C-alpha cells in the first residue's frame, strides 16, 4: 500500500475530514489533499506529526528509500533557501556603497574620501544612477528575503536574475566612471552573489 492510501485509511479510521486532519497536523488542507492524491509527500517534520498523531511508526508510513529521498530533497531545499536568504542580505549590503567613504572629494586641494551623501564631485547624472541602482538593489534584497519566506520560487528566480544583471551593469558603470573604491565593493558583492547562485544551482532545485 502506498503512502497516500495509508494516509487516507488512517484519516477515515478516525472519521476525520481533510480539513480536520490538516488542523491537527498544523498544515493546510491543500497539503493534505496533495498527499492523499499522490501529488507530493510531507516533510520530515510533518511525517513525525502524522506518526505521532496516529500512533504509527514512520517506517509504517513510508519505505526507507522514499524516506531517504524526502530527506535529500529537504536538504537541497534548505541549502537553496539559505543561499536565497544570503543573496538577499548581500543585495541589502549595497547600502555600504551609500554610507562608506568610497568617493573622492577635493577640498582645498586635498582629496578626501566621502560617502555618497557628501559626494559633490560627481555629475547629477552619475549621482542619480548611483542612488537609483543602490536603492533598487536594497529593495530587491528585501523582496528576495520575503519571497524566500513565502517559498515563491518563480518570483525569487526573477529577482535573482534581475539583481545579477543590475549588479553587473553597476560594476561596468562604476568602472567607466573610474570610481576605484566603489567598484571594489560592488565587484565583491557581485562575486559573492555569483558564488551563492552557483551553489544554489548545484542543489538541483
């Protein structure tokens, strides 16, 4: 007997509806419906809840091979979620390009490093590009963390692609503007995001 059949049998043995079982297991009714229609398997934590609730062992519910497969899938998803969170944090760290003294400013023939608030040497166009790009990256990072929390993979990947493209263009723009210190920070942030993206892709999820 397959897992979905066992779960249906256990639920019906207690005269429970899918919604009642979902409440008992602290999951959505959609999740229970998916499990019972063989369209997915519960997480390890949910399996423990099912096992405890019906007083059966996890081995009674699933074969060892299927259990191992679920554990491997969860491990990949956890790695992906961690990479996505770190990716979002890295985007938020673009605020360093605003607050750190990375830009040259000449005062009385002396060159000082100042932050973006005090950077008067740049043209209005350059300042607009800097502010726009940095703020958009910060907002993208916040949105990415939120999408990770709500497990919205499609929007998460769109944000990732957008962030990588914008960061690459920003590095090129800073290089053309000859912002020596700012380009180092922007490039390091881009490299970190590239490493996280590769790590996420290697998980195969």
